[in-house]
C-alpha cells in the first residue's frame, strides 16, 4: 500500500504494523543476549528493513552478569607432630648421681609441666645443667633426687630423671602426689620455647599418658597448681592455656603406641657427648 495515498486511518494502521515489527525485532535481540554466556550482544535476526521511526528509542544492549559463589577458604592441615628424637636417655648417660634412699610411692593421675627458670643459652649446656639441678635439689633442699620425672632440652632430647613411681618434689605450695612431672630446660619468661622442645614435651607426656593411663585433659602448668610461682614461664604456659600442648599429645597418641625408647650404656653416653658437642 502507498502510505502517502492512503487515508489517515489506513496510514495509522500501516504505521502500527511497522511499529509492532520493530518492537518484535528489539525483543528478539534482548532474549538472545540474555541467554548467552558472553556479555557481547547477539546479531540481529534477518528481517525486511523498515523505514526509520523518529519516535522509536534506540535498542538497548542487555548485559548478562553471572554471579558465582566465592571459593571456599582453604584450611591448611595441622602440622604433624614430629619429635626430634624418640629416645629417652638413661640417668647414667647424663652422669646422674644415685638417688638417695626413701621416696613416697603414688598412683599417677595427672600431668604437670615445669621449667627450670634458669636461662639455658646454648643447648650443649643441657646435660651439665641437669647435674647442677640434681646437686641443688639433693644438697640444698635435701630431697632424695632431682625433683622431676623427665626433662626435655631445647632440641627435644628427653632425659630420664626421678622414678615416676615416686612422688616428685617442689619448693612451692602444691602437693605433687599423683602428678607426672616434665621439666623443660630454660627460663620461658626470658626465652622462647622451641618447636623441638614443645614436641619433645608432647612425646614425654604422651608416653606417660599411655604408660599410666592418665587422661590428657589432666594436663596443667605448675602455676595452675600453685599460686606462688610463674612456672612454667609465659612462652611455654601459652601453649598450655591455648590447648596446643594437649593437641600435640593427642596427635601422638592417635598414631598408635607411643614409641619412646629408653637407651643406656655406651650408645646413650655417646649420644649425650654429641649433645654437649652441639651435634644433637
């Protein structure tokens, strides 16, 4: 139909049909873009060209934004507890004096950690310090032996001290009856506890927990039992209050029987000589 020759009513109908065709074309573009993964609009469908409509708004570009969930946080696995050594060095190896007669038998039911409150310095000093502690405990305090049951040096080496079947000693106000006592060599208000020493202490306590059927939640610091001491020092005590030391003990126990081998004789003596030479 010739739009110019048509009546006003016919021209209106023709324009309406063209308007509908244009709107349909625009809708097709929008639907094609919305269904695509790309933000680039799809090509227009082929259709007969229509005269431009001055009143029509230009087609808008539809952009699809695909939202994705943020990735789950990656949780690093807990580090394995690997003690530096699984050996317990005999008393003879660090040249301990014989215990004096006496002592009180007891049934072990809890575990307590101490420090010596003396700066260790180089780790090769550790065996000599044990001998000094023993002399002080026996000669000055009059105790039967060094006060604790096991000792751990900075490199995680474990030393046999007093017989665990006998009550330990303390110069503070708590009664150590029933307590298995581990002492870490050093002053942890002035020194930082090392990973090897912390793991050695965990191994010593895991061995005691297994040997004497002591629950690991019965672990405490000396200051928890006595209000007149700062023992075992801030750096070490932080691992008690946070539960980190117990976690390490539990991790060792979860791996099966605790492998802490007691060695004596020439092999143990040579091992301690290596410690004093700074080799171990």
